[in-house]
């Protein structure tokens, strides 16, 4: 009996010693973790950046508009009429596939009506005066200079724009421009040709009433103006244009298909 009591006592001692060893291990681990956290706090480890800090910087804003900047665009444009030193300088930034560029051109009266009463032409019983023909009149009278610059405003205008470059080279810009800005021109640009270089024949055929079909196809197929649309777009971006149409009357910007009536005061100020 006495031996049995001693054995149980020994077993209890072993268990107690084991528990003490385990407890010591746990306490040591906790102590190490506390010290690590203290060192991290003392080192002032920086926090992760906030959402605001992680945001990319904003895109640079367009340069402040000035007459010199507008004249620089005029000087670099391929399609231009008149002397840049005139009192009155017009810049049109457009895309021949853009519906509101057609509205401003005034050669597609049905489309103007579809855009609502605000854009219905005077000739059709409305109050809207398309600005492009009025600008052309002032250029032809010798009172103004005019430049046409392309930028992508609707997605289908590259081939039509190249046709304008080709026509301008032969002194036929306005003839081709007015036909492309008609109802049938809108349809062929947006529904047939789009930006497809293989459709140069269809576009040349459409324009044959105002421009040599053979010369137009040859010019389009040559690729001579393939890079010009991108250059024009850079000019447009440089003066802050983000959509079409965009008009400049000297250093006054009219972003959209404004009626000529809204522009007349700026024109009058320039001609003083």
C-alpha cells in the first residue's frame, strides 16, 4: 500500500513539472510577441497609403486659350483659307461622320429637324442658323480666315476626312465638304465606307459629281494622308477640344453646334 502511494505521488510530481514547463513556454512566447510589438511601435512603421494617396494624378489641363494658340493651330492645319493675320480667325474642329457637325454645316436639313426644334434651319421654318456657311461667306468676302481640323467625334469619319484632304489639295474642299455633309453623305460615311480603306472606290464614286473619281480613288489609295488625321487630332487636343464640333472665333471657344446667332457678337467684337 505504501509503495502504491509513493508511485502516485511521483506521477503527480511529473505531471506538475510538465505543466510548469508548458506554462513557461507559453509565457515566454507571449513576452517575445509583446517585445516585438513594442519595437515596431518605437520604429513608427508607416501605415499603408490611403485610397486618396493611391489615386493617380489628374491629367494635365489644357493650356490657357489665347489668340496666338489659335493662330498656331491655323498655321499647322492642312485645310485653311485666308490670311492668319486677319482680324477674324475661325477654326472648325469636326468629324464628317458626326451628326452635330452636319447640323452646324447646314446641308442636311432633315437631320437638323430630327435633332429638335432648336436645330431646325430657318429655311425649314425654324430659328437655327448654321454657322459654317456664314463663316465661309466672311472668308470669301476677305474679312476672315478659316481652318478645318479633324478629330474623332463619332468614329466613322477618317475616310471622309481623307477625301477632304484630297479635295483641298486640288482646290475642291468646299464642293466635297458640302456633298459629304448632305443627307446622302451622312449615310455613305456612317453606313457604307466608315473607316474601311477598301471602300475608297465607293467613296470616290459617290463624290464623282464634284470631284474626279479617278483622282479621288488614287489619292485615297496612295495613303498620303493616312497619318494626317492623328496630327489634326493632336492640334485639337492642344486647344482643349474633347468633342465635335468645336469652333473658335479668335480666342473665344464655342464647344458644340451653336447657332450663328450666338456667335455674332464675338464676330462683331473681332471686326471692330
